[in-house]
C-alpha cells in the first residue's frame, strides 16, 4: 500500500535478475486458499473459497473442476474488504463513517477487520478498545453485553457477504474462514456467523440449517491453514492462476 500507483511488473523484474528460475507469483490469500482446498475439498466439490478476516479482509475462489483461480486483468479477485458495507443492522448506524486503511470509509474492513474491531469498540464507547484483542475473547466467554454487541455488529456484514456469495454462485460448495480475528475469537465468532446465516431474510435466503452449514462452512483454527504450505502447491495450478 502507499501513494505510488505506477504499474510495476515484479515477475518480469525477477526473471530479469534470475532468468534461470521459473517464477510464478501469488499473494498470501491465494496460497492460503490452495492449502485450504487441498485439505478440505472433497470429491465433487466444484468451487471453494477462503476468506481471511484479519488485519485486512480478502477472499479467493478457486474453480476445482477447471483447476483455475479466475482473476481480472490486474490479477485481482476477491478484494472484498474494500467493498462498501451496508449498515442495515439495527443500531449499526453508530458505526457510519468509520475509516478503512485504504483511506475510504464504510468498507467491510472498516468495521470487521482487526483494526475495524478497535474502531467499532471506540465508537461504541467501550473503555477496553485499545486492548480489544486481549479483552474480547474473555469478555465474550463471560457474556459481557458490550462485547456481545461489538461481536454482533462486526460479524453482521461478514455473514451478509457469505449470503451474497452463495446467492450469486450456487456452485460454491465450500468456504473456509480464517485469519486473526476469526481464529482469535474462535467459537463465539463462528456461532454468531452461523446464527445469522440460519435466519431467513427473504424468499431468496430462507436460512441455512446446521447440516447445510456443517457441509459448506469451515472455521479454521490457528495454524490449520498455512500459506507457505500452499505455495508448494502452486505448481499444481499452473497456468490456472495466471491472468
């Protein structure tokens, strides 16, 4: 990130310095997706996604039938943390205008990433905001009302994103969720996301029962998804990860 926006062909530069090496570049989310898919995809899984909710929020989707990870002309796919977030949850208007690391406001990452949790906690007037990562897990375990409200508001747009993904892509058979926020909050975070997904919102979203979610949604624990391990699987996807 930063102010520089001029195009830079890193792969070409690397090949120029070491023409004896075959270079393929992937980002950390793509590598994590490859590792997640290798461990969790089953025979018949058509499309699989990995969503990281951490210091930032990003997603990658792979088409297992074609062994491809579709990207656009810039090599991008799934920069969902920088989508505008609809603050439709009752009382969520208190979070309106929160900044995102990219400089805009009211993005998914503005409220649901790790820094977003801190911003939301401050906006809610929680005195523990500066040390939210240390305070929140225990506070949720003791059913602290402030912690519960913070979790509800910050999990709501993530659940809405999952609803949208399944609505747009009925072949998306498996989604993994990891990253520091999801892994650090653990069971309470998973339970809140699942609770929201089980609630019907319209005829197009009748709610998902436990069996449906168990089959399609995996909350990853610390160390269960390894991007470095995923890098070793890149060769299995060439040229499927290319533009």
